[in-house]
C-alpha cells in the first residue's frame, strides 16, 4: 500500500502555521519572510504538491499538466504533443498546450497562470536568450511544483529530456566534410534556444576533427522558421562568387533548411549538385520534398512520452525523488539532398573519428 500523500494540513502542522497561512504563501499573499521560508521548507521536505480541489478540502478528481512549447508553426512539436497527450491521458491526466512563441514575457505569464490554477506539473521548452530572467523556474522549484525541461537550463536542477545536440550536429557536419566539402556553413537558430549554441558547437567540433580551418563566418544567423532560412539563404548565396559560397549547409532545424531550399531554387542553384543541405529534427515533410531532405532524426514521440512519464513520477511521489536527465540518440538520416561537391578532390581530409553513423531512407 502506498504512503498517504501529504496534505495542506500536514504542511501547516510541520511549519507550525495555519492552513490559511500556507495558502497565502502558495498564492503570494502577505506573509513575513521568516514564515514564508518555513512554509516553503515544509513543502519541500514533505514533497507537498498543491492542487486546486485539495486546497478547498475536497477530493481531487481532475489532474492536468501543461506542455509549454516555443513555436506553434513548427511541425516538430506536433509529434511531441501527440505522444505526450496520449501518455498523459492513459495515466488520467489532461494535457494543456501553450506556446510562448519564443517570448520570455509570454513564457513567464503562462507559468504564473499554470501555477495559479494549480495544474499538477509542467513540461517546458524554456526561452533562454541573454536577457531572460529565469527566476520563475527557481520559484517553481521553491514551491515544489513539478516540472520537466526539454532544453537544459544551466544551474537549474531539473529533470530533462533532450538529445545530445552537439554530437548530432557534429555527425551531420562530418558527413558533409567526408563527402569532400571544404566550405561547410551552419545556419544557426534563434538566440532564445540553448540548442542554437549546441548545434553550432557541433559544427565547430567537426571542423576541429578535420584539417579544415574553421572561421566564425561559417556560422550564419538564421532563426527557427521557414522565412528565416529563406532570407539567410538569399543573403548568403545571391552575391557571392561560386568559389566563395558554401557548397554545403547544416541547418538549425528542418524549417530553416526548407526555407533555404526555396532560396537556392530561386537563385538557380541545384540541390545537391551545387549545394548539399542537411536539416535537424526530421519532420515528416522531409521525405516528401521534391529533393528529399537529409536530417538529424530527433525521436519526437519518445521525447513526449518520457517527459510525461518523468513528470508523473515527480507528481505522484510521496517523497522527493532525484532529478533525472535523459539524452536520447539522434541519428543522421541520409536522403537525396547531400552529395560530393562538383569539384571534390579525390583525397578527402581525414576526420580523425569513426565514420558517421547514419540511417538511409
């Protein structure tokens, strides 16, 4: 038989305050700092999770969690959401989906609203630009509100489900270098994503493992959307002579890569004959493009499923449980969008690492 779940009465008794004081702390009411600290310490020690109905002294019936994503228009999230929803509903939870659209203020409001409505927990892809104040995440920790991240936040102890972005990006760039490309560019993602730096670092590592010199202009700011890839592609390829433009590009995600494909077509450049392109995420559309797109295959359904399972583990535990970090494999899926450059030399610089592990479809 499982242990009894702690109640607001247990917290009040442990902190030597009234239930009204505990409620005031949970709702940011006027409470002396020393009393607030004592209540929060009791909440953490007892692993108490506030619930909307329990706070009214009734039996808890409805259970819910929030999945906070960053872009509504990115098909990547569709598979994550579908898997997360199926896993949540099978366990008796309702999944609510909210998008911050990459805006820190929107993320903060959504988290505050979710906490105020006493959802059981959150799964979050955090906004991480240089100006972001992450105090709302640390506040969740202090209040013992369960949450799971889909991107790591430095210095924040939290359960995480992600892929090794550096390694996956390195594989993609090393595949292109192994084909004979000596001018490999990376169309980088938005400033609000930790994955942006990680994927750019993967390209740097691929250069470092070869004889090719890496220069900072090999990383080209783009973004996360179709139009970002298109604009970056036009700017990169329109005015450069053939012997100065990249012959291969890895992209922050598939939307950027598809936008780049549109720009290259408009400029009369062929893929892969003139330029090889690799995306990231492997959304379903990749295989149905006129030139099927090679991409790093992120296990989206698995991410959604594991994130919900981890969150439920934190929600339903009768005592604090250790944070867990899960990094899933993301293999490179090869399709028709990559090939050797037209003037590839027969002697390709050695990479100094094992051959890229890839899946061909």
